[in-house]
């Protein structure tokens, strides 16, 4: 097995598939590292690779195209929201990465997406199950904000001159499924749990008038995300759910002027995502190509990563 692995690695190197740091930093390539946490295989090598390859803190471009320098006043990007990390307290942590300036616990900053002030009294670092209060942090540091219910992945926090960073890229979904609560008596917990997981970005939530709020559609890159939803709904919200996979495999962004015609087409269904975007789901790429040919005036835009 080792000999085979070495030969295949040499073959990839000859094909030009070896790591190129400049291409990596430009976002054109990504290194692949094979590890297994459960087997404790390759974990140390993974951490070493992160230290070696990850870029140092640097200027970040805002949505207006202006760079926020490392030495500018405080700014940060929320990259992850996680609930249920402590079952005893059921708290919700928003993890932010400091982009510029110095963070001090308790400082009141601005939330770019809402324009409202945001207090940072409860700030900490999290390593495994251990938590420690953070008093100060600097560019590159990751800080967890406790019970930050107003924050979502991709949000910007800042002090001083206003800044808002571009949203975090995401992959276009290719798997879709309806989720329902087993018991109608737990509908309230069901709604709370589904909204929470949607906010965290575990799945994208889609709705339309035909299916209603009781049967939202989950959109995911891979089917394992549905398994995560089922497990977390059970353990964190005490709700058993059923997942019914749908026969769609392609999604396109559309608009209200195209929605009515698309809904009349066979093998097509239009939904509204939580952020207000309209998505048209197609049974397969051939159905999409046929409709694009027969109805060229309809708005059907690919879900490119930078736009999500």
C-alpha cells in the first residue's frame, strides 16, 4: 500500500499537481490532506500543514473595494456559528476572526449588516471542551462570542470607519430533501431547531407556498449534511424528524418575473431561500438545458460561490 501511494504521489507530481503556495494564496488551488480524527491518523501532520501554509494576517478588501489594513481600527469576520456545544447551558457561539486592529473584551462595536451596536462582554477562546475568557486579541486570532444571536456566518463587526467584508464563499447545493417532524406536538421545537441549523449554515433552507413552513426543503452540497441535521435535531431539540429526498440535482438563481413560468414547467420548482434569494430547482441538467433553450428570456443564473 505504501509503494502504491508513493507511485501515485510521484505521478501526480509529474502531472503538475504538487503544492504551489502562490496559487494556493491566490485561491486557485487547495491542498488535500488525508487524515482521520477517529483513528488519530495524520492529525499532527494536518496541524503542522496549517501552521506552515496558512497565510499571515494581511489587508482584506471590503465590498466597496477598499482594503482594511491590519493596523486599522478593529474589524472582524464571523465565519462560524455553533449551538449545542455545551448541553448544560444551550449557548450559541459566534466565532470571529480578527482582521484588523486590537480587540478588547467589553468594547461596543458596530454590526455592519444591521447597523446596530454590538456588545462583546462575553468573549472567549475555545479549544476542544475548554473555554477561557479573552481580554485582548489581535489580527489572525479567533474569538468566540457567547449568545450572539444576531450574528450569522459572513457578518462583519467593526470599530471606527465603517467596513463590510464580502460574504463567505459557499458551494452550490446539489442535494435536496424535505424535512418533517415525526410529531405534530413538537412543531414549535421543530421550527426552532430547523431555523437554528439554517442560521449556522449546516444546510440552506428553502420554502414556497405549496409546501408550507411545516415541510421546509433542505439544500446541501452532500447528503451527509442531512444526517447531521437528523442527529442534532434529536440530541439538541429532542425532535425526531423524517427526511424525504427530492428528485432535484441542479439549482439556479432566478427572479420574481421568471418564477411563474418556471413553476409551470415539468421537473422544476421555485423556492425562496432564507436570505430572500429565489432558487429554481431542476430534476437534472438536461431539463435545465431544455428550458434555457425554449425560454431564453427567463433568468437562470449559476450559483457561483462568490455570490452566495
